[in-house]
């Protein structure tokens, strides 16, 4: 059944074309159902391929199947095919991408109800799903890049979907510019790999002899630049908090569950070329991002902003895992995170929907009574992300912390940073749950919150179920229960093995659970029972994300956004005047050379003459050498 | 008894068949002029457009015939090796004819709207096209120069023909004076080449340079430098690009398209034939200079583009940066690089013609502020999508021909181990993408209730835009045929 692979991306593409042609005629809710059925069909096709793959022998290396469509790009000695690679890694990614994606499609039917661009929204969603599947299934770097650009484009479209809002249009632009930095890293890495190994096909790369240490590290770091752009790591994370301007299902699907994890996927896919030096860098950046973003999340008031910083922080965990060599742990966390973060985002969407587009948590409170399903599922997501056993997040986070502990150079330090992050995560998520669902009612009397429709609550319940039991795919209790690890094993060059004894493992797990409980307790004491004064817990410094965005704005004249209103006041002259992100720096340079374009022929003639003299001088100089 | 012997002049053998494409074009130009002089009432816009299209088509068929000859018998040259017939010349002939047909279609609606005289315009366009073909096929520097002048003089007049607009006249004068200035460099370069190698024929120059080791290379180096200056002007490479934004802005839009695509392509044809083919043995000398030009051109083109507020000036600087990419390919001085350059020029020509088709149809040629495009996505969704595709293709977004073109260029740079230049081209691609995005955003991001523009749209323009967009996407998905065509079109110098 592995041969059905072409069907997996074909169905969302078909959905896209259908909606393009007849979407506006079908309207609401028909076009939503077309898209949802396309996504669901794609999930079923993925399941079929998965079953087919399981039928093959894992140890004999049979579980790697290439499906070549046609030869795409012959450039010199380079041959690039348009083809898919089905192996344990890509199928694992595809299963949750299509699975979670289908649920979010379904949810969106309810969420986007009444939007004038209803069918266009689903058109983008299907296009996104198609691009994401190209990214995951591509059998070489160029096809992956195609998907990489595709998901990027859809992400900008969807962020600025409500582009009547100035802030949304600006956020879309910011995502575009920041991501181009990452794309640049991807392109150079691709060409560098090709010039070093003579191929860009994954199976050939992983069978190639190692590159020289310097080249290998350079390539690894370039790939990390690409991954850091897409997966919002320091210092390229700035676009992700702003991306929350998009509709909430988009935040759940694109900016939490799927697209932002493609950086993790890329690095895991390329694990054979990553060098130890580069891994150390990745681990440090990952840990720093995890801690930094968790600190920022502590002081946010916008219900989605908390989740956005939380996503950045959790992505930091994944990179910490990669940097520690624990690729399975990274993928494990990608999956569990997809479950609980999609759940949390969709839950927050349900709240926003029920509260009539209110996003400030200070104006919520005591919603559990009026929105019981949303509240219940949200609490499941909260326990999962806070690392409370036996919810899914506990198992994957625990494995990452163990891997960090065992990291060769600075293991205990990385572990400690991860632990503090875990404490903060438990704290800010508890704060959110309390502010939204418990405590006293802070909304006006004329607001009438209500529970959402079944198309929205069904995905919530299913995702909540996954967030409870998702950890079961890789339980460390008995060796045979490490299903994911055994399944993914053929992918890795140097399979990672934990060396710590059982006692250490248990001790670390207990410490991380205790840290989580401390975080939860602080939140309860301060926000529910008000025993701890809360005003000091939200320093302005953190609320403004440590002024990183503002600093960028100062250094390169970047964009501030309305979401960072304080920052805007902080330096309104720079922020208001600029629209172009990094462009400002380039503009400065351009204005410097602008006078050469004077409009006078005599100046142009002088330009030509100077150029001619320069060329003659250069050639003559070449002769002298 | 001594007798007076008459020594008859024996001219070189002429392969008329090989000259037929240009002859057809010139014949059509004469026919258009004759009809307009003798039967003015007959010389309608329709008549001239159809004549030009027929000429282009016939010429195209002949070019295909020549192509099968070259495939069967190999490249050849005629008129004492002055005129080459190889894959390279046919590649450019095909490209120029496509450009000719496109420009004729675009001018169809344009000339009527702007009240310009069709017969003169078409006659000049046909002559200009013939000149471009000569330039791309010439194996002799003098013949190449003649082609270049024929190409340019046609353009000077076509720009100035828009007599009601003083900007058009200003453009024409600027282009003419600066063009003459740069022609002087080129001519001087030709003279010095003759001094250094004893010939103006590229076949002779090539074999001479292969056989001789110079003790003193200064003369040859100066010749190369001056040739490079002259041709860099034609392709609008920095720092010889200053004219481009001013002239592009002032010229009638179809002429701007013609200049940005075909004049540039012909300039690169000459550049490749001279430097890659004839000066091949001295690539260590010229390649670094071309590389430096490429870097400057890329940076200036992309940076200046985002400063502009006028669409035509934006596209002018973007065409400067495109010249930079082709120079990157030329710089690699390899067959891979040359076919990458050819592929780039072919795809770029279609993109830029399509873009200027839209620009020209958007309204009168006074100025083209970005704000004119606000809301086009709502009022004319099909046109907006077409323009978006063409712009994204210029930015090098995957699934368009622009991506494949940039990919090949950078691959050529990597293959010749010019990592710095490859890096610069990728960075400028990032900067450039921003400018294209600005136009796209302008079309789609509008306030609620604001009405977009509703330009009057001639059907010939739609045909051109549709063809350009279709080509751009098809080549983006299945580029194989064009890649092979470009690979077979690497210039070959053979004695005829």
C-alpha cells in the first residue's frame, strides 16, 4: 500500500483546485466540508501507507521507499528529481500533520462561520496542507525547499488573512522578511551540500562519507539558520508572537502544530551531516530560547500571546533535544506538543469565539461554568504541557531533560535551564487557566459567553484524548514499549542511547515533576487565593519580551507592531516611520547611493567613464600580479 | 603579348538560407513602409500588426529549419566566417522573434490609445529585431557592431515617437547620447582587439589566442576592458545602468518591455560570444571582472529597487538586478554557466514582457505610482493573479520558471567555486523579493469599501499576459525542454 503515497499530497491539492474553481459558488459551509474531506482523505491515505510500511521488515532496511514522479531539474552534474521518500520519519510526521490538520479543518468550519472570505480561508488551508506534505515527503532538499517556501507563503497569506487590520498586514510582512533569512540559510546549505557531496537526495546524503569537519559544521549551522527561521528560535523568533494576528485555527495548525516544527524535522532528517560542534550550538540556542520565551510568556495578558511564547519555548526544548543528540526525543516532543498545543490554541479560539473576540485574559474569569467542554479540554492541555504525569507532555519533556543531562560538554547546565523552563511553563499555564476559567467573573454583564458548536468541540475532545494518552507511543518503563524509538531507529546514523542508570532517571523525573508542581502552586497562591501579590509577577520588562523587538527596531530600524504598543511608545519615531523590517537598513544604504541617480546625463556619463577606468585599472592590476 | 587580365572580384560565399530570418523581417519592414506611403488608407493598425506577426512567424519557421540543419550537420558559418549559424544564434533568434511578436501584440492596443503612428513604429521594431538577430549571430566584431547599432537606432526612434510627451523625448535623447558614448568604448575596444590579434573575426581571434602566448598583454587587456564597458551599458549592468530607470520610465511601455528584454538579451548574446567563446583562453583575466560587475549590479539593482515608488522604475532596477544574475552565470566561464545564462534570459524575457504588458495596459504612460495598483486584486482578480505570478517568478519563488533560472545560475556559481558570489546572489534575491512583495501587497491589501482600478484592457494584451504566465508556470514545473534547448545552444565558433 506504500504505492498510495502520491494520494497523500494529491488530495489536499485537489481540494485546493476545487475551491479555487467553485469555492465562491459553494460558499459556506460547503467549501469548508470540501477542504475537510480532502484533509481527512489525506489522513486515511497516510494511514494506508503507514500500514503498508509496517508490513515491511524494519531491520532489513526495507522501510524506505522512494516514489519518483519525474526528473525535475538537471543542472550540470546535479540531477534533482521530483519524488517522495516514505520512511519511518516522514510517515510519523505526516500522520500527525494530516491527523491534527483534519481536526483543525473541521474546527474551522465552526470558527470561521460568517466570515466573508470563508471559502478562501479553506483554500489556503488545503494549499498549506499540500505544501507541508511536500516538505515532509520530499526525497531531496530541493523538493523540501519547495514545500518550505509553500508553507511560508501560506503562512503569510493566513497571518494577514484579515489584512484590513493594519497590524495583521504588518505581521504577515514581518513573517515574510524574517523567514527569508532562514530561507537564505537553506539555499546556501543546499548548494554547499551539493558541492561537498555531489547530491541533494536524502538517501544518498545519509550514505555519503562524512564531510570535512569545517564544511560539516558550516553546513550544519546553515541548516540551523534555516530551521531557526522557520521554527522561531533566537534570534529569529520575533515573527511568531506577531503571527497570532491570524485566525486562531491558523495559529493552532500552522504556528503551533505543523509548520513551525519543520525546522526540527529538517535537522532530524539531516542528522547524518550534523557535527558535534554544531550540535552544541543548537543545544545552547535551544535552551536559551526555551528559557527566554518562557520568561516572556509569564507576563502576557493576551490569551494567544501566552500560547505563542509558550510555543517558542517548547520549540526550544525540541532543539535542545536535537543538540543533545536525542533525535527521537525531539520528534516525540514534536508529536505530543502538536496534540496539546493544538488543543490549547483551539481551546483559546473557542474562548475568544464565545467571548465575542475578546483576547485579554484580565477581562475573562470563571468561564468554566458557561463553557464546560472548552474548560475541561483546556485543563487537560494545561496538565499535559505542565508536565504532570501521566499526560503526554510529561513523557516527552522528561526524555528531553534526561538527554540534556547526559549532554557531553555542559549537560547539567542545559538540564538546569530546561528544569527552570519547566517550572515557568507550569506557572504561566496555570496562571492562564486560572485567569480564564477560575477566579471571579471579570467580563461585563452585556457579554454573553457561550459554548461553541459541535464542529468546534469535537476536535477539542479528540485532541484532549490524544493529549492524555499520546505519551504511550514511547513509554520508557519497559524497553519494548519504546515503540517510536524502535520505529525511527533506521533513520539515524548514530542511534542515541541513554547511559544513566535507573536511579538517576527516576530522580530526574521526580525533580521535574516537583518543579512543575511548584510552578502550579505559585500560580494558585498568587492568582487564585491571592496570597502572593501579583503585580510584581508581571514586570514590564517581561511583558515587552525584554525589549528584543524594540532593540531590533533600534538597531536595524525594524518593525514594531501594535501588539507591542509599549515598545512603540518607547521609540515611536523609529517604529512608526518604518514599514519595511530589515528593509530599513537596506533603505539607508540605498539612500546613500540614491544621489548617483540624479537624472543628469553628464553625471551618468561620468559614471560610465569611472566604471570604464575602474575596469581597465583592475585588468591592468591583474597583469601586475 | 601581354594581355590585360581582368581580375574579377570574388566575394565570399553567402549562405542566404542562414540570413533568411533577418531578410524576412527587413522585407516586412519595407512592405509596411511602402504600403503606408502608397496606400495610406490601407495601412491600418490591424494591417501592420498582422504583417509583423506574419513576418515573425515565417522567420520562426525558417529558424526551426536552420535548427534541424544544425542538429544534423553541426554548426557552420558563412560570409567569410562573419556570420555564425549554431544553436546559440538560433536560440536567440527564437527568443527575439517571440519578443517581436509579443511587442507587436502589445503595441496594437497601445498605439491606438496613445495616438501614435503604427506603420513607422512597426517598421522600426522589425529593423530593431533584425539588428538584434545579427548581433546574436555575428562572428565578427564589425558585423556585431552593425547589428547593435541597428537594434539601438530603432529603439531611439521608437522611444521618441511618443511626441506628445516630453518625457519620451527626454528619454530618447538620454539613451541616444549615452548610447553613443558607450558605442565609442565598444568601437575603440574593437580597434584594440584588432591591434592585439590582427583580426576582428572571432574565429580568428580564438585560434590566434589559443596559439600565441603574449609577452605583453596590455593591449589585449585594454581591448577586453573597453568591449566589456560597451556591452555592460547595453545590458544595463552597474555602474553603467544609470540610464535605465530614467529611460524605462519615459519610454512607451511596449518599448520599455522591448528594451528590458530583447535589447538586454542581444547584449548578453554578444557578451557571451565574445568573452565565453572567443576569449575563452583568457578567462582567468576577464572572469573576475565580470564577477565584480555582477556583485555590484546585484546589490545596486536590488537595493535601489526597493527605494522606488514608481512601478516602471521598480521594474527598471529589478531588470538591472536580473542582469546581475546573468552576469553571475557568465562569470563562471563554463558551459554550465552559459546554458544557465541562456535559460535565465529566455525565462526572464517572458516574465518582463508580461509585466510591462500589464503596466502598459494599466493606464496612460505619464507616471505609474504604486498606488495605481491598490485594490487591483479585488477589481480585476485575474489580472492581479497573473501579475502576482510574474512578480513572484522574478523573485525566484519555486514552481515558477524564475526559481529554476536562479537555481541554475547559483548552481553554476557553486560549481565554479565562487561561493562569495553565490552567497551575494542569494542575499540579493532575498532583498529583491521584498520589492516584488510590495507590489503584490499593494494589489491585495485594501481598506474595506475602497474600489480598485478598472483599466481598459485590449484583448491582445490578455493574450500576451496569459501566454507569459502560462509559460512561466509550465517551465517552473517541467523545465526539461528549455534546459535541453539551452544546453544545446552553447556558442561554437567554426570557420566557414
